[in-house]
C-alpha cells in the first residue's frame, strides 16, 4: 500500500465524514444533470437529482476546477459516491453568518418588499424577514389616529422599495424566521446624542405627528423625537389641538429622558 493511500485511510478513521457535514470540494466533472466534486480524503461527491435542480442558481456559473461547498446528504450511493446538496450548505452557512451578525450587533441594509398591518417585509440572504411596526425608527412610525388598520397599512406601504438600516433583533432557524429592528440600529447614535441634553432643557422642533393622546416633536440635527403627552400641554391646546399642524415649529421642555425615549412638555 502506498504512503498516500495509507494517509487517506488514517484521515478517514480520524475524521470520518458525517451526514449533515458541510464539505468543500473541487469540481472535477460535469454532466447535463450532475456535478462531481473531489472531496480529497473524503472521496468523490455527486450533486444530482433534486439537489442538482434546487442548486441551479448556485451552479450555473461554475466550471471545472472551481471550489464549492455542499452538505453531505448520503455517505455512499449505489455507485460509491457521497451525495451532496449545495443549497442546504448555502442555507446553513447563511444562518451561521446571520447568527454572527446578531451576536456582533452588526447593522444591515434591507430592501422593503411588502407591508401588512403589523410591519414591513424584507429578505436577508434569501430568508424572509419581518420588521414590526414597534421596531421602526421614531421618524418612520405611522402616526394614525385611532389605530385604523387600513390607514396603518397605507402608511407602511410607502416604504416598499426603500432601503432601511436595521439590526437582527431575533431569529429562529428551525422556523426560518428573522425579526428586524430599525430602532436598534440607531440606538447607539441616539444615546450618544442624548448626552448633549438634560431634564429642563428647552428645545425647538417640528411637529411630526398628532394623536388623541398628544403629539410627537422632532428636534436636533440628528432628528431626535420626543412625545408631548396631552397632559403636558396648556389647557386650551390640550382641549383643542386643531390649531396644531404637521411641520409646525414649537418650543418644548425636556421633562424626562429614559433610555432612548424623550418626554417633553409645552408648559414652559
């Protein structure tokens, strides 16, 4: 037995291949509906049948000599090849990358593809993702009187086609669900900007939303936004807010800063 074959046997004993393992191989041959990979000491792998069809987008631009990652789905078929799935490997590696991004708190840019009354829809690495309304940045939160579902959806549909900067808030690989947060992606910057303010400071800003319980006011060049509750408005205004308009400039006093939330008062 040659030293090369002996080394191969030793490596297989020490590191035997397993179903579900992701391996990398070099493309050594191709057929109309199959691809063969040299997996080194782990033998020859084949991509064919359903696995070949599912991975057409991954395989279409590859050529002999290129390297490819795939998941082992069968240790040995009737011809002695290890059956492989590039699509399953790609999905596994994508989830691993998403896990790292969440752990590191990395920001991502996503393109909004749809909307419903609960929030916005997108995709990350081919995985469906959901951005709940509660996780939108303050300036993007839909200001809808009475919480009318149809009006909320109409407001959210304005974001379709736009790109938003988000962080991965939560995900479940088994259920293939990703929850995003635009608010979290801006949290650090907001907290840093808030260091420039304290309770009692008077700010000038523009009204961005008017509701039955109060109004939202945007101020600072970094677009900080605070809530003025109806109880923090002078009597005449709190009883009749019809004279208030969106984009109207007003002065308000900061009465509380809690994490990234700012509470204001028009009672100067």
